[in-house]
C-alpha cells in the first residue's frame, strides 16, 4: 500500500480503534489457485504477541482451513479492515473557486494486518469465540440474543460445521487519508459537505484540521 507520510497512521490505539469499529475484515490469501479473499468478522486482541492477534471462524466446507492446516508454522495472510470512506469533490474546497487548482479525490481509513494464520479445529475454542462475538455484537440490542436462547443440540450441531482460525500478527499498517494535506478552510469545506450529504462517519473521522 502506497502511504505518503502525511497519511501514515502508526498510533496503536488508532489502529486498534479502526479494527474494533469495523471488524468485518477481508482475509486475503494466496494458494495454489492464486489470490482469494474471505470476508469475516474478527476479534482483535492487541495484547497478544508483539502486534496482536485476530480470531475468527469459517465454514467447515470452506477449503481455506484445510489449506492453512498444511502450513504447520502458519500461512502468511493479510487482513484488510476498511473504515469510513467517501468521494470528495473539488467544488467543496473554497480555494477551488478562486484559483481552480483542485481535483477530485477519495478520503478513507484503512488498516492492513499482516500475519500467520493457524487453524483451531477445537470445539471449546470455537464455542468460546462465537460466544464472545455474539455478546459483543448483540450488546446494543434491547434484548440481546445469546446461544442459550436456542436448544443446546441445535447450537451444538451448528458449531460442528465451523472451524476456528487465528492470525498471529507480524505488522499493522495504517493509512488515514483525510485531507490532512489541505489548508484549514478547504478541510472544513469537505467536512461540511460530507455532513450535508449524510456521510457523518467520514466527517467525524476527519475531525479538525491537524488532528489526524
């Protein structure tokens, strides 16, 4: 990923925030059939190892875990987490209407997590991980669903059809392209236009000039 210096994000807390708020990661692998990608909700433990650890699960019918199991030391992978993004029109810059020296662009936040994938075909691991994912994503519901809401045999049968995976991270690479290279009034113009068009997430991510 090409990262100009002004867009580089290296703060661990910001990288963790992006992953936590946008947990659906794109798991990119390279096998005998070439490049492939799986889209999975991940849990991130920033305290595990030197760079953290990701955990998820895949369907037992997915050949990914069988391919990964053939790499006893771990299969090299990349997981992409994409946060807020949106188109930026040059018309949103006040300076454009004076000098006409602005062009369209796209603002976004993204994290590339590199690491080694290993398989956890372990019923206890899978049950615990699914329980954590459920509690996290059901927390905002008025009556959070939990596994015990269903018959034990039903849950047991479903769990037998998934396999756990872990990615021990070796590096986290972040990029936040949020008009940091623009002056204060052009930056403010983008924020105002995004809010007017309903893209509050990207407007909030941009914050104040110089804060990124």
